[in-house]
C-alpha cells in the first residue's frame, strides 16, 4: 500500500474516533495501560511524593487523551505524518544524547542495571545459554524472555539504545 492510499484509509478511522464511543474507549484504554506502566519510574525518582505525582500524571494524561479524542481538528493535527516523523526523530535524538549520560551513572553506583540485563538476555539467548543473569549491582535480572522480541537490535549494534525506541514507535 503506498503512502497516499494509507492516508486515505486512515482518514475515515480518524474521523470516527471523536464520534465512536467504542473506538475512543479502546484508545483511552491503551493510553491508560501505557500510563500505568510508568509507576515504577515515579516510585524510583519521586520519593515520598510518588503516589501524588503519579496520580496527577495519569489524570493529566487521561484528560489530554480525552481532549484530543473529542477534537477532530486536534486529532487530525496530531496525526499528520510530518509531525509523527518529527516526534520519532526527536525521540531517537533525545535517547542518543541522554542514554549515555544515564548509563554513566553506573560508574558511581547509581542508575539502573536493567539495560545491562536486557543486553545480557539477548546475548545469552543468541549464544544458546540460560537467558537470565545478574546486573552490575549483583541482583538477579528481572528481564523476561518476552523482551527479546522488542530488544533484538541489541545483537546488531552497540547503539541499540537509539534503535529500539524508534523501532517500538514505528511498529507500535
């Protein structure tokens, strides 16, 4: 399907979202689930304010989703191909700059060893070894084997941290 045909096929779907309760409910459910998965980051970085900040974050995210779903003009604006491509490029650029900074926290015993666990999971599976290992803090990795499907680019390049977010958004 070429790009023009894809845009033509997408237009009726977008125009239905503001008027179709079932479609809007589906999108809102996906957004809420995505917001819910961020709980661990709030508990890790927001300290005692984590529950309050998290509830405010989820409520704001849901409210913004409802506003976008109820506004056909805003929905069309946010669905433009150029805007989506720009967002993916900005995400990849941000990760390319910030990931090495965050990963360097390991040198002072801070940060997260989850990325190392993902790398070890993929390397172990490719080498036909037991998939689980230990992070640089010495804790057992909690990375599940299902993450192999998302993080397979780890085996392709040491710059996997730039590839995975763009790939996830593109396949999203």
